[in-house]
């Protein structure tokens, strides 16, 4: 309630201003099979936040053959700063346990990546990789990301996959789906110093997403980035193999002499031929990030009088955010007018729309596609000199 003052004059009051909410990107949730730490209490199907890779050992004990700890370590080794881990019940059916653990992530609003490294441990009764079960879990990941509308799945290739295997896997994940698809598939698996077996790449790739976001922004393709903490690749990829996998929308990890092992692709899962509007990881994540920003910052508009004053304020606040993106280099165009538009006026909010309690805002963005193919033309002049 207002403070009472005894006499006229100037009175000083200290007010602590709340900073605007920070929209953090590159925050994954890792789902896998795990038990409680020695002497600890089991916490299944509960998202737990980790800030260092050493936090994992204090909260979980990895199950046999689990890759959950490897994914978390790879994330922090490659630039990650915060993640969630959900331990699925090791006593339950593994496939169903992973799907149930994915579902508990729905209420979180501060994560934007999803990875399930332990989909790879699903096996048939004969001990072979259960490709059908793995596909069902990865389909559940993509469905979860589509339903939530604010997160992106990092998918692992099948264990020990050949080029043909991973091509078929990517095509099956895209079958029957309309673009955009909120997910990307990475191949091959990685060899690290901490395990005698290869590990799925999703954790290392998630760290690279965060590193790229911090260095440039979510609008930059998380590719041509070195993978740290890796000794070698399970399968060597050369230009000929890349020529097969890139059009199939499989993102390759490649070893380059003198440059280390690098992520060498930034394409989303989807139909072939693709919808070029949604081909690239960074373009899709830019739009997902915009949706997260709206969810975080535009809640104040709910129940406000739906008139011209509200429309002006909505346009102003969204224009400020989008102008920042354009200034940072996320969008095409030399000016904001060339890079985006925000429409919220009487034309798209006629009386019949307002009577339904709806406020319609139309936003258009002109995102930048990555320079995936660098073409250098070398021309020989008749005089013998060459220009490049």
C-alpha cells in the first residue's frame, strides 16, 4: 500500500528493477536409462538440471550399456553450460520407459533441444539392434517436438550403421511427415577415450549447438564446428559418401587433416526432394526461438482490451525484438523493412475476430540460409594469366 508522508518535500525510495527474461538457447534434455547413485534415492521420470558434467555422478548411476553419461560429458566438453537429464526406470520395458520419460518434459519452458542416446541400446531377443524399436522412440521424439512447438530433436544414427542403413533410417523418419520437421539426424558414431566402444553423437552435437548459439546466435548453422573430446569416428566419411548422404538429409561428422573432426552438415529430417524453406537446422530453430520468445514475453497481452492501442503496443514490442535479430545478421535485408514485417491492425482483427476474444498477429521473416556450397570459379585468360 502507498507510504504516508508527513510533510511536503522530496523522499527517496530504492526500487529493485527486475531484468527482462533471458531467452536461453542450446539447452537440451537428455533421456536415458539410469539408476540412483550409491546410497542415493531413485528419481525416475523427473527432469533434473545439471550445470557441470561432474553433476551426473552425484545424481545417477548409469545402467548397463547406457550412453547417458557419455552424452552429458560430450555436451559439456563441447561448450554446453546447462542441460536436463531424465532417468527412465531401468526396471520397466526399455522402449516404453524412454517414451514415458520423454513425455515428462512437456511442462518445461526453458529447454529447446531433445536427445535420447539410449534409444540405441534397444535390442532384439537375439541381441541385435532393434531398428523398429529405435525408430518408434525417435518417432516419439519428433512427435513430442511437433506437439510442443518449441524444441528440436537431435537424432542418432543406428549403432554400427552403414551408409545404406542411415539413408533408409532418415527416409523412414521423414515418411508421411509434412515439413517443417523439428529434428536432424547425425552420422556416424564417435570413439572417445572414456569408453572402449563407440558412442552416439547426440551429446557432442548438442554442445556444439550451444557453442554456436553463444558465439553467433541460433540463426547460425551449427556446422563446420570441431567436435572436442573425440579420438576418431566409427566410420570414415569422404566426399563420395557425403555426396550420397547430404541430399538424403543425413548430417555427417568428418575428419579433416589438420582441422580435426567436424560437424559437416546442417539439414533437417524431411522429404526428398525438400521444401527449401525448411531445409536447414538454423532456419527451423530461428522460428522455434521466435515462438519461445512470444510465449515468454507476450503473455501480458492476454485479457487486454482488443483495440488499436493494444495493436500498436504489440507491433512495437515485436518490432524491437525482430530489429535486434536483423541487426545481429539473422535476417536478409539491409533494413528492417526488408527483413521482416509485423501486421496487427483492423484488417486482420475485424470485429468478428475480436468478438471471439482473438488477437491475430502476422509475422513474416526473411531468414538467411547457410553458405553450404562455396563455388570458386577460376578462369584462364587467353594471355596466360588466371583470375580466381
